[in-house]
C-alpha cells in the first residue's frame, strides 16, 4: 500500500528543507535558526502535519535544531481555458474549474515547495558585535 | 541576541532540479532517450519494462535502472531480457532522485545508450516530485487497482506524459469500468495519451512499443 510512504515523503522533504537552511546558515555565519517559513502547494502531496512531525528529526544536531517550521499552504489555482480566467480550486488538488467544470493542464499555483524565509540569530563577530547585514535583508519577507 | 529575518525564496528541490537539468543535457549529448515509469507496487512496471527491453534490445543500445527499497527481485527479472540492468537500493527513501541516477550511470555499460528505462520505486506520491531528466514519464495503474487512482494521486498524472492501464486481461473479472478510468485520467490531465495493455496476453503491447519508438524517433530529430 501507498499509505506508509506518506511519512517517508515528508521525511525526505523535511531533510531537503533542513539542507537548504543549513547551507544558508553556514554561508552567513548564522548561529541558530529559530523559525523556518515554507510554502507548500496542495498538489505536492505533502501532508503538513507529517512534515511538522518530521521536522524535529530532520534538524536534530543542526543549527536549526529546536526551530519552528511555519507552513503556508497554497491552494490549487488553474488557468481555465473555457472561462479564459484564473480560478482557485477551493478544495482538493484536482485541476477542475470550480465555475464551469472544465479540466485544465495549466497549474498556476499549488505545486510550490519553497523555503521563503527564516528567522535567525547571528554568530557574534570576532569583535564581539553581531555580524552586520544589509537593510534589505533585515526587512526581507516582512 | 536580536533575531533577524532572512529572505530565502529557494525551491526545496533545488539540488534535484539542478542535477536533473545536467542529466537532461547529458542525455541530449549522448542521444539517449529516457523513460521513467511510475506506479503503485504491483501495477506491472517490471513486466512492461522487461517486455519492452526484450523487444527493443536488438534495435537500440538499451539498459535499465530499477529503484527498490529493499529487494533485488525486480532487477533479476529485468536482467532476463538480456539488457544491462542496475539496481538502485533506495533504503528508506520512497523514490529515486537525480543524484541516485547520476551515480548509477557512472558505469561503462551505461555509456552511449539509445534507450534507458528507469523503473521508479513503487509509489505514486514521492516519485512524482522528482525530475530524473527523463524524456517520457509514464504512470501505470492496473485494472485491479480501481478507476479512481488518478483522482487519488493527481500529481503523478499531471506530471506524466502518458498513462498506461495494465493487466487488461483481468478487466472483466475485476469489473473494471474502463470509461470511468479514462475519464478520471482526463479530469486530472486533459488529452493525456492512454495506452491499455496486457503483458500477459500481449494485447496492446505493439501499440505501446510503437508509441515509445515514435517518441524515440522524435527526440532523434530534435537533438540531431
């Protein structure tokens, strides 16, 4: 059965997120990652609860250990050829127009697997002061 | 220590996408056509690929990769076709990824191929998300699995280039509703080519081979 693979899928995705986050942490002298923001489309088959469950294990022993994972769920949106309009599918992940019932090959949103931002604590700079970063980064994602 | 917000905007599967892109470029250079077969366990991926390799190995330089979490049974079955076969043991992982394929290809028997078949791990969720640099992604389901498979696993059908309905010799015994199955495929992916076949009786297999060879020929024209 496919059932038991659900959690394996999320474990794999959680490890990939942790990998991206830790790469970034290493390249920017980030000491601790407190919160990671991700955007997950409904069509990805990722179950948020299972991803949340896998997060602690995936980050164990990394700078993101003990961090929170904030999951933004993105509903499915399609381009409907018959309506000539973009439509949001209100429930589920089947690309059918909720207005006219036509199926669509054009997925506009809902396949996202994206790390959008992270809230971090910087390592102290050699002089004892926190490392400096650009104003753009300070305000990014807010 | 003050907290700082870092803008990331990075795809979670960035590394896989990069490697898949490299694989696709390499397959273009070597003129290799790559088939990636996805299905639940027991849909008949191995049987179809074994039959495909057996029929085509006289005409093309072929080889097969097969992903499996634990056993080597599928690799042994594919090897009966006479084609070079390599098993990729994925362990806990529920899918193949581009890195596993890249590593497996580091082998003389897998150089200068014309057709590479990749049998993914039996699962319709995880493999759908991982690009392997393939030209043709085929999703299979057998008549014994019921007509609603496409509705349960839409991503696998959305990302596929063709669907195969297998084991049609059992359609009557299982009261398979063919119209409903094809309708469900097209609800998820309008106009997706559907091939119905039974490796056991041979019904529909010629059409499958013809479909595959047409795609192989199309790639040859494109890359030459």
